């Protein structure tokens, strides 16, 4: 083996060790949740199809569970129920929205110690939406995949859990809707809940 070949082999090995070390460090990130356990909250959830304005808005209640103590960010918690009532859309039309695919997994990804805010993903979303002469489902990669995703943030100081962009939500199984909604149209979701009991989530 030539000197150049030995040098290139050594460099490749060093890069591999560094990459493995980085992966291990990410995998070993520890999250602390206090007190953990069940939580509930109330707020408002809004859906907008196709990136346009308006959309429909619902009074919403949420329930879930957070893993107490220390552990990985993966499946740090779950949303076990989502109630949606008094849903109204443009020109005062009434809608019915039902959540499916529950429980939805909560996966923590990053922590801002300056603001005390955890950011992550909620996965497993599915919604059924129906109104006068219009119905559709909201999901990720297919109408019955139950793999919709949205970003979540939770801020310790305010005890506010927010759901929203970015996500992978789209409309499917569209019926009626006078052509205003088509299968595959992107869907934006935003929601905000003040949860009880207050939770504190931190990560080094």
C-alpha cells in the first residue's frame, strides 16, 4: 500500500469515527419532564386548505400524557384525545371535524434554554371534515395513512402547547366542495392550548 493510500484510508476511518460519535451524542440526548403524566387543555384550532386565507375554526379541547422523569425525546408523550366543536368557516358555514388515528405521538427534537421552549413533531394525524355539500379527510401521504405530521412547541413559562407549521398535511377523499378543494391540496393547521397541570420540559 502506498503512503497516499494509507493516508486516505486513515482519513476515512477518522471521519467515520467522528460521524459515529456525533450520532451517538444525538441519540444520548436526555429530556427531563416534571411532573409528567396526564394533561388537558382548551383552545382554538384552525384549518386552512390550499394556503389561502379564511379556513375554518373550531373550539378545541385536548388531552394527553407526558413521560415523567428523564428519557429520550422520542415518544416523550402523546395526544390521546382531541375534541373539536362549534366549527365555522367562511360566510358562517357550520362544519364537523373529527380527529382520528389517535393517540398521536409527540417527539421532542430541540430545546431553547433561553426561552424554555421545546420544539418537536406530532405524528399520526388524521382528521375528517364535513360541511354542507363538502367533505374531505386531512392526512399525510394518503387519505387513510394516519401519518400526518405538524410541528409542536411547548413553553415552560406560559404552559402553552402550540401545533402548526411546518407539516405534511393534505386534503384527500374530497367530495363536493364545488371544486374549491381538490385531492392533494396542502392543509395548514394551527392550534394553541394552555395545559394543566403545568409541565416543565428541559434538555441539556
